[in-house]
């Protein structure tokens, strides 16, 4: 793997962002709106419910972590879509650029966009709505790590789907976080869900993160095995996503889809 | 060859038994050919003959059903990145991203190819292809001729040993096309590069190519010097021979 090739992919994203307010604004606008919305909701809930339970770390903190995951995932898919929209596949894939270098470039780009979103969310949540990360302690770091890895895994899977089914498959990608959120238990314990949904939740790393988040707020402890399970699952998901992308790419090269991507299918 | 000077004419591209089948359609049906250094080889044929499919396989974006491609002896299938480091291409159907400037595109592709002293190399190419006034212009607003020059500048970034050009002058006016042909001819003559060139302009092919391969229905039907080949088949010029290949390939297959 050659770093200069991965750096070229990151540089391309930097150039695109630098010259385009339409690309810069979404990095923080939607997450800022979410923070404001959920900030006021939690304030209202704190004012109408019995004293003793603070909704700010429970809900606003959960929304912040969930939005961070979405930003990481969309950081990868959006970087990939730039090559779809500008019909750049043939230019890139007919060069020495290896798939691992290309995907690494997408991941590095998403770290930058994810961190911008996270910084804006933290600023709003702490300064305006009084969210304190002291409530979670040092465990917020592994929580962010797990959500980051899962965001990467899902982002890479999503790009593979668009590579396989063509530009119109972009429509499938945007709602994926909304589809997962009921199973992830962002706002409620997993035990609230029917048994079949709980089974799906157990396969999703974010479900362990949000269960752990609630456990810390409720009694100050977290299950080390749950944290380890979420980390292990997230790493497994990244490996599986890489394997899945690689298979889809090989299929695209074998069938000629890369060379004729705008046709979407070869039939 | 100048007396006393060694001219390297070793093989830079070796295509062996290349086949590509899509379902029931045999797009490329057993193609063998070589390209040597300093040689410009024209890959000719009617639409749908298999030219772009062949070029896609040489570029590694399409996997052959069978057969192999070796670039400077390096097997493309097993050592793709190393093989393509020595290669570059320009095609009329692959303009560079229109939302980046000429400089930005050249810098990104220069990094991908690992070009040493990239800034210097880009300046040289901007001069060579008369692109200096457009260095900070987005590629999407350039005329098609200017975009072609940017694509060719990109194709020269890594001083490739194998250059693939798929109808490189298709969108250029005759004056610009002549200029580009002269540059590429000069590049092939001076360096250690072999060029595989497709074109439907037979005048251009006759002017620039050392050797031509006529492809029809995925097979090479004819091969030879573009200046003498028409006469060998009873035709006045290359265009007449092209039309014969397009309309009566079976007659040539029997020869």
C-alpha cells in the first residue's frame, strides 16, 4: 500500500470541500439542528418530569453519539458519490491505485468530516445545553471508537451496494441509519423491543454502546463484556465490509461494470 | 537508427490469447499482439469490433475471460499496480472530473502515479500542451478540445512506457489534432514509450502509426504497415481497406 495514492484521494476531497459551501454546510448544519432540537426537547422533559433524572446526558448525549456515527458513515459514502457523480471510476481504477488505497482515502476523508461534525455538536451540547461528558467518564472514548468503526463498516458496505447496482442505488443508502436506529436502542432500552428485534440488536455494535450509556447514567457501572462485545463486533464488521467491497469490485471488473458504470447494469 | 546509438525497441506490451465473453457475445475472440518501444500501433476497426474492450482489459478495468496482458514483462493480473505504474491513457469518453481545476486534477493524478518532482512536471506539461492560461480553470468549463489537451497532459504525467490512446483527437479541430499527433509522435520517437492508438481517422493513422491491427468481431484480421497494407489487399488507401474490413470481414478471413 502506497500512502501517496491514499493521500491523493484525501486531497481530492479536500479540494472539493474547499471550494464548495454546498459541501461544507452539511458537515455541521444538520447535526447542529439535531443538537438544538434535542437540546430543547430534553430541557422540556426535565421541566415536566420528576426531579432526579436528567434527560440531557441520556437523550442529548445519545443523539450526539448517533449523529457522529451517521457523519462517519456518510463521510465515506459522500466521498464515494463524488466519484459516481463526476464519472471518475475509469480515471481512477485504470491507474496503479489499489482498492485498499482508495477505500483508505475514503475512510481518512470521513475522519475529517466526522470530527468537524463532532466538534460542532460538542460545542452546542456543552455550551448551550449544559451536557457534561463527566457523566460518562473516560468510557466515552471507546463508545466513540465503536461507533466510528461501525460507521466505517456501514459506509464501505453502502459504497459497495452503489458500485454493484449503479448510481440510482444511492437512494438506498441515505435511509440506512434511520432503518438501524430502532434496533440500536438510541433512546430506549433494548428490552423494550420484541424478542425478534432484540436478536437483531445483539448483532449491532451501537446497541451495546447505548445500553452501556444508560447503565452508566443509571448506576455508574458498565459491563466490560458488553463493551468488549461491541468492540469485537465493530472490528468484525469492518473486516466483513472490506471483504464485501472487494468482492463487489472484483465482480465489477469481471463483468465490465467499472468500464461502463453509467449503464448501471450490463443487460 | 542513428549509427552507434543503441535504440531500445524491446517489447513494452504483450497481449496473449485475449478473450472476453459476455454471456453469448464474444466481444474479443483470441487477440495476440505486441507493442515495442518507440512504436505507435494503430488498433483499428468498426464500431463494436472490440477495440475499447481490448483497451479496457489492458488497463485492468475489465478481466479477460482468458489470456494475459504483460506490460514490460509484468503480468497485469497478478501485479496490477506495478504494471499500471508504467502505463497511462487518454480516452475521449473519460474526461477528468469537471469540478476540479486543471492544476488540481494534474496534482491528484500525479500523486497517484507517484511522479517525482511533481510541481516541475506539471509546469512542463502545462507549457507543452498550451494549458497555462487554464491552470486554475475548472475542467468542466473548458472546451472539448481543451479538455482533450488536459487528458493528454494527464496521460504524460508519469512519462509512461506504455501509452493507450482511445480516439485522442476525436474532439479536436484539424490544426489542434495535427499538433497533438506531432507531440505524441515526438514523445514516442524520443523516449522509451510504445503507443497503442485507436482512431477512425485513417488519414491520421497513416500519418502517425508505424503498424496497424485491423480488428473485426473481436479478431485481428489484418496487420501491417499502414502505408503498404492497402496495396497488398488491392485497395487504394487505408480508408477503403477499413470499409472492406467493416463490410466484408469474411472475405479477409479467407485470405
